[in-house]
C-alpha cells in the first residue's frame, strides 16, 4: 500500500486564487463594478468569502491583482514569442502604430475594458489604489515607450532634447482621453493619426 500523501496546500491555494481572479473579472464584465461583491466573487469562484478576506482587504484589491495577473500572463506568453517589448525595426512610426493599434484593441475588448474602467475610477477615489494602479500597471508599460524613444534618439530619429517620458504621453493621452469619455470611436485609424502628428513634433531636424 502506497503511503498517504498530504494535499499540496500551495497548489490548492493557487487554484483558488486563479478561480477568484477569473470570477472577479467575469463579474465586473457582466454586472459592472458597483454590483460586484465579495460574496458574489466567492460564490462564483466556489470559495468561502473568508478566504477572499484573508488574502485581500476589498473587492478593488481583488480586481487589481486579477488584472495584474492577466498582464503578467500576457507578458510571459509574449516574452516566449519574443514580442512583448515595443519592436525596434528602425521604423519608429511603424513600430508605434503597431503598438498603439494593439492598445486600441485592448481598450475595446469587453474582457479588459470593464476592469480597467473600474480600476481607473476607483483609483481616483482611493489614492492608495490609484498609486498601485500607476505603479503596477501603468509604469511598466510606459517604460517600454521610454526605451523605444531613447533608441530613436540614439538613431537620430527623435530630437535629443526631448524628454521621452513626456513624449510618450503625447501618444498615450489622446487614446486614453477618447476611451474614457467615449465621445468618438477609438480606432486603428485614430491611433495612426496620433502617431503621425506626434512624430512631426518629435522628429529631429536637419541640423541634428
């Protein structure tokens, strides 16, 4: 008779966390953030609400971690394909259009749109959550733009006196503004136009 093996608590916890992540994202997408509750997440995930409160202080914290997990897994998958960083083909406009088009697709995706809107709105009310949203979700993505723009400066495509951190906001802010206000459609064509207009201001002159 083989010896009895104790259950692997770490694997059980990981499965529970994953179920909670999936439940939180699904409920926010289906019912909206305001109607999503810890009790609802627990029921959907098949765990006790005490389990959730043991790991997170609020539903906002659950959603934040769930969304970070989505990004982490996407980065790992893209890293395996060698494609998570902004490409550097030598054509800055083409590289930025590729990335901004992917950003448009993400912002328009119902799976990610509802959690992103919820976290952005809650971050305005809760400064701690807002700081975490910037630190854990936004800053790592912004650094990719900084790296690519610095490479363009070294190649002479972008003026040397440009601050890449400010320049990237010229690319990201218009998309975010249109997405938040829902005033006009967020399209690939709009992303391309943002890149073209931005690069006119960033381009190195003949003397450079």
